[in-house]
């Protein structure tokens, strides 16, 4: 990628913003080396890394990058035997710990963020160095006594020596020398313990003079009796220093042994910090990951130049799909050059793993090279005019551009005679198109607008100009050439109207007609664009309403299912309660003699409980089933009984369903309803919908052979229920209204099982224990629906 392109597109400013987002100098150093790649797979990987880091910041919290410092100089010194000081060792320890914490955090999320997880797995752990430093250096950067036994002994002896010296010195302060002592304090001079003695009494105090006050009135004397103790103390201080240096040397050596591994780890940490910085910059830009291709196609949706501040007007740019060259025209200060730079800078950012400030769906190409001729680069020192400087760039571009190159040219052909400049510009565009390059250029030349219409692969574009406010809107319109609007801008800036009117008369009729046509096209495009935006807004609102409806519908379905579950749970609780009370009453009744008053009272209680069960359980459940829908795929035949949603009466199907609708006779009324509105009829069974022409014959046979009494006495529960199930099917087929089930008294288990079966049977209306003359507790009388 050309350095000149990076410079004119201000890529260095993007890198400065990236470096500012890094957490430590390691990341800033990697960020400073960021450079657009020409390998699409590398670019895609970097984009995915950035997206993973942004997802972590959005959904997992901050990436733990605290505590990291650049310790490379300490590590390098350790490798050559240079002793590291306690503060430097603490910096190493802090960075090793922070790196480990960072690695563990990302490896834990490896399943969700595989690229960063794989990168973090390369972060080595140095627990032995961490624990060694922790056991030797305090948080105040002091070597602790526990660092080594020898150091601990040396410091113990040193403290003992200092204690003896202090004790001896205090005896002088409190003894017979008090009258000749200037101040009763112990001071240190030249690292020796001294007492301040009045100068005139020097001969009365035996010892060594180590210092004197400025006035000479005070001498600082080390007592003769303390000199030997002082010498011993100095020896112990040297010994302590030697032991401290041994500890530091041991720790430094441990780091030096791992220098290569630590340096590799720091490289990985710097890369992760840079990736996190890319994600943070994407958040700051409100950016998105662009889809990348290597076929030169660009589709920018609502792109905003990342270096502009304030309210930035987004632009849409297309290139490389239906045309390979885009010519942008329009007034000065209208946004032509910004559009040019936005496109070029987006491509550089995408190739560097950076997210771009545009809407999702934006597509960018990875080019082998991007060439840019933007701005006035005239140089007095090099005797270059505007035209010459532009031409130098064009020469370089035409020589280097290829089939996978992007060429950006601002005011192509400018700086010379308009006719010659326009001709040269067309020739340059033709030459670059022939080489397969993708081109975006700005111009004021009217001939180039016509060229774009006639030349295949070239499209016009313009920056919009508001004819009412006489100001540019900065919106880019593809497919519409723009006019320079020089007269309108001159009038807005205060140029005398007589001058602008005279200038208009100087224009040729052809030029004036062309400009007017362009203005009409611009206005038509603006109107259509506004109408399209209104239509898109209405479509979005309709889609939002549909989504809200679907969400609410889903909520209603969930609420209905929840209510059904709650109702079923309540019903089961009620049934269980009644069943328990009924069982208790029946057991009490079985223990009584049949003709006693107590037995009669219990029998009445049983009848009341059965009535309450029917009232509180059976009828509500029947009512709840009134709006029970048919299973999907149910086949409806003419004559089948059905219910209708929100209608209290059942009806019969009069005509076979067609087109999702069906005709139902409800009484004497004929209604057409959607099939989805059909409900199961009150008290109906599924067999009514499957009835066949020979069903009446089968029912007749069943009725002829059906007996209204079945004996289950002596059977096991499972066998009895199997027989009872078949018997109930025959009863429904025969149209029986009632029957007598003989289960016997016994332990009551068979009776309870029969009752549980009848409770859930769709054809049963009610059931009760038999009267005394019907068999009493050994019999259940069933009424069918």
C-alpha cells in the first residue's frame, strides 16, 4: 500500500485514535504497526477478532487488561545478569499476574470466542516466579526477612548490635556527662552513632569526633566505648546487603531463565490489547464489521467519515457491480472530496481489521493497492504547479494500477485549459478502465458528465444541492450528474446580482440548457429519494407492527396455555380432595351395619359428595372443553357435529370444507366459517367425526347384544380395567344410557380403580354407588352422556 495514499487519506489519524484506546504500551506499540493487508483471509480473520472482542465488551464485561506494563527492558537485563531491583521485580510480578488473569478469562470463553481463546491459550504461566517474588519482596518494595535464612540471621544480629549501641548511648545521656552534653539526643554522623558535646568540654569526653556544627559550638563525638560496637554494626550491614543482593540475584536469574517465554507472552498480550483497542474504537465510531470480498465490489450503506465531528450526513456508495468507474460532480464544499476520502479510508480500515462507521450490510473490497490523487500538492521548492503535482501522481498511478486496484482522483484533469484537461481526463479514465481498475473521481467538467453517460462501465454521481436554501445537503446521489451551482453560491456569498446576471448571459444556450436539465434531474431524483424513504419508513413501521402482533399473539398463546395448566392443576386438586373425602366416608359406611341411622347418614353424605363433584368438577370441565380446538389435520365430513368458536350452540357440517372454509348448519341458520374456527362440540366424541355409512348397522348389532351389567368381581385391577374399557366402548356404540358395574366390596381397591377410570372417560355423565337393593357398595351405577 502506498505511503502517499495513507497520508492523503489521513490513515495516520485513525492509528492515533487506535493507540489511544490501548490499555498499555504493549498494545500501543502493536497498534502503531497496524497496516492494511492485501490478503483477504488475513483481513477477515482480523475483522472476526475485532468482532469477538467487541462482543466480549458488549456482553461479558471489560477485558481484564489492568496491571500490564512494558517489562521487556527488565526481562532483557535479567538475561545478561544485570541485577533487578525490588521495584522492578514487583513490576514483573504484576505483569505476569495480569497476563495470567487475561489468558484465563479468554480461555474460559473459548467456545463462544474461539479466535481470542486460541490466542490467549498461548499466554504462558510463570507461577514459580510469581510465588518466589511474593515470598521475598513486600508490597513496599523491600526485601523481607523471609527471603532467605541467611538474611534473616544477618538482620537479627544487626538489630541486636543496634540495640546494644542504643543502650550504651543512653547510659551516657543519663550519666555524669549530662552537664557537657549540648542536647540529650543520639545522632548519626557518617553512619556512626554520636552524642552532641559542647566544644569547650571536648577533653572531658573520650571518643572520636565525626562532625561539628556550623558555629563550631557543638562536636558530634562517638564514645570510645561504642567504637567497637559501631564497627561490628558496619560489618553486619555489609553482610545484610550481600544477602539482599543474593536474593535479588536469585529472582533475577529465575526471570532470565524464562526470557524467551516471557517475551513471547508479552507479544501475545500486546496483540490482544491491540485487538481490544480495535473493538473499543469500533464502539466509539458506532461501527460495524464489513463483509469483505476480493472482486473489487463496494456497497457502502450510510457511511460516515470517521474523522468528521458534529452531525455527519451519511452517504451510500456503490462501485464494481454494474459499473467500475464513478464520476462525482457538484458544487465546491458540497462533499465530493469527503465522499472520495470516506470510500478510500473505509477500505484501508477494513483491511486493517477495524470496524467502519456504516450500517450493517456494508461490503468492501480488499485491493492489492489503493492509489489517491487528492488535494493541491503544489511545491514552490520543487517548482511544481498544481497541474504538475497532479500529473506526477497520475503518472505513478497509471504505471502501477492493475485489475485489483482502487484509484481515487480529486478534480481529475484540473489545473490546465478546461478543454485539454477534460480530454486528458477522459483518456486517463479510459486507460485505467482498460487495465481493470476501479475508479472514483470528482470533476467540474461538463464533458465528463456526458462521457459517463456514453461510456460503458462509467456512472455519474453528484452531491445534492438544495435550490431553496442554496446550500449543499452533502448527500451523494448515484446515477445523477450534478451542476456546480456557481451562480447560486456566488449570490449566497454576497456577489452583486448584476454580476451574476451578466455571467448567466455569457453562458452558451447549450450549456444553460444542459445545466437546467441537470437541475431538473436532480430535483426529480430528490423527490423520488424522499418518496422512497417515506415508503421504506412505512414498510418498516408495518414490519414493526407485524412483529409486535406476532409477539403479542405468542404472549396470548403462552397465557392461554398457562391458564389451561393452572385450571387443570386446580381441577386435579379438587378431584383429589373430593376423592379423599369420598373414600373416607365410604370406609366409614362399610364399617356400619346397613340399617343403622349412622349408615343412612353416611350414605346421604356420599350422595352429596358425588353431587358436588359433578357440580364443581364435571360441569366446569365440560364448559372449559366447549372451545377445545380439533387437532391439526382432522378430516371433517358432512353431517359431523361441531362447535364454533364463541358460539354457544353446536351445529352440523353441511358441505365439505373448501379453501379453508366450511358451511355449518346451526339450527335453521346456515353459516360459513373458517375451518380454524371449528371447535369440538359439547359432549361430542371423536368417533362422530369418523362416522361411516355402516356405523348405524354396527351400532344396531352392538345394541342387540349389549348387556347393561358387567361383573368384575374377583379380577385383578389391571385385567378388570381392560375388560371395562372394552365394555364402555360397546356401551357407547350401542347408545346405552346407563349400566351397572359389579366390582364387589372387598378391600375397596377395585372400586376406587373403577371410579378413577370413569372419572376420565369422555362418555360418562355421572356415576354413583348402588342402592341397597342394587348391590350397595359392591356396585357402581353409571349414567352415559
